C-alpha cells in the first residue's frame, strides 16, 4: 500500500481493509463479522430503498501520544441509534452489538488511524438498513447493521475560521415534523436542495428555523447551533433537532470552565445579541459562525466583528479536542481506550 499523506486527507471516503456486519434474521442478531467487500447484496424491494428504513451514526477514533487508540462517546451513539430505530420501526440494535462492531472495525483497520498530531482522525460510520422485501408500507423483518471506517483530515484546511450561514425560510430541516430528533438519511435527502442553494450563494450551511412558526432557531444542516453571550452558552431547546453528542459534551465543558448553560427556545432576533456562535458536530467539533443572513427577510446578523473565532469557542474547541486525543484527563469517562 502507498503511504497515506495524513496531513492532506479530506472529509471523504477512502477504502480500508475491512468492514464489520451483523444481520437480524429469525429474531436474532448475528455476531459481528468482518468482510473485505465494499458492496451489499440487496433485494430490489428492500424497505431501505423504498420506504427509507435507514439510520446511521457518526463517531471518531483518535491516536493518543501514547500510541493508544481512543473512541469518543461510543455508547451515546449506540443509544441514539436505538432511538432512531424506534422512530422508523426498525429492529432495535443492542448496545453491545453496536459497540462490539465498532471496536472490531477500528481494530481491524488500525493502520488507518491517523497519527497523533496530524490533525486527522478515523471516522466511523455505522449504518442500519431494512433488508427484506415489502411492497406494502410495512417495516422489514430482516435488517443489516454494518460499520465502516475511513480516515478523515482536519476539518479546517484554512484554520479555525468563521464562515457565514443562511436562513432560507422556504425549507424545513426535518422531512415531516417529528423526525428531526433521529439520525436518518431521509432528512438529509430532503435537505440537499436547501444546502445546495446555500452553498451556491457562498454560505457554509443553512440555519433552519423551527418548522411550525419559523420564529426560533433549530439547527444547521448536519450540526447543532450554539450562541455565547454574557458568559453563557446558549443552545436551542426544540422538539425537531437532533440531540448532538458534541453539543452535549460542549455544554458539560462550558459548565466545567465556569460558563452558564441555557437550553431554551432562541428567537431569531436574538442573533443580534450573540458575541459568538457556532455549528457543532462530530466532523468539525465547532465550526464558528461569521454572520447569519436571513435571505427572504433581507436581514443580516454579524456575529464575528473581526472575522476570527471568539475566545469561548476556541477554548471549548481546544478542550474537547484535547480530551479526544488523550492530551487532557478524561474526567467525564467519555473515552474508550482500546487495548
Ligand atoms: C449527526 C448530526 C448532528 C451532530 O451530532 P454529533 O453527535 O455531535 O455528531 C447534528 N445535527 C444533525 C441533523 C445530525 O444528523
């Protein structure tokens, strides 16, 4: 194999050695087993293809200075996948099967875990799909759970720089009201048009308003939103946003460093009062926001006056990264160290 140029990886797919699969059939999940195949043999009437029985997760593994591999908050992802299963009537995947498959996929592809200090990490993508044939609108009786991994580069090629985001009032984030709290591909498919429009206008993401009243901030396409003012970390409370594990971690760290934390509805107008704001998720941890433009209302909210990330965002970003990499003590027990 050619040597991997760790410092020039993008956030994309690279073939690794193995992926790990478990099948649900006749009432039970098979033991997670590895394969080298990148393909799935799938029935043309499988429910994942027609009726969107598909959920996924995203998490990361890091190499510490000590050479050990660390997986960040894997159990949280396992629990969230269970709630996704409930949301679209898929067979519930046990936490143990999830964790066993993730650990196995990472260990088998150990040579793809980027070295400490490269800024890169191993992205882990668990996927659960309905496999058996249905023509009527009914859940499948058979499922496939699989985990693949791929090394990904540092999210910020140009450094930790704020970018502008857009409010597009004609679009809702979650396809039907109510599916916003589960991590399913259908919501992403429905967000592609808005995302594409925003990117075309030079924005890094869409900042969605609540679908019911178009009054409160919900979240960005694939990331939660937070704002900072008066020494307080403020993030939306809403029945239509995905519970981000990064956001949950940052709320804890904000508290740890002496900030107040508020989870409550945030009216759009409050954007004018934030000293800092950001998008948060596994891919980037924090992606600072430069400005929010409400396109249809012709309003603009400048968040970063000097074009740089603010002190609170920077501190939280560095702290979370340090815990993930094992450079700071893992006081909240978030990290699984592989033996
Ligand atoms: C995955 C995801 C996030 C980020 O969640 P993390 O657990 O922090 O990666 C935010 N919003 C949506 C819609 C997502 O799918």
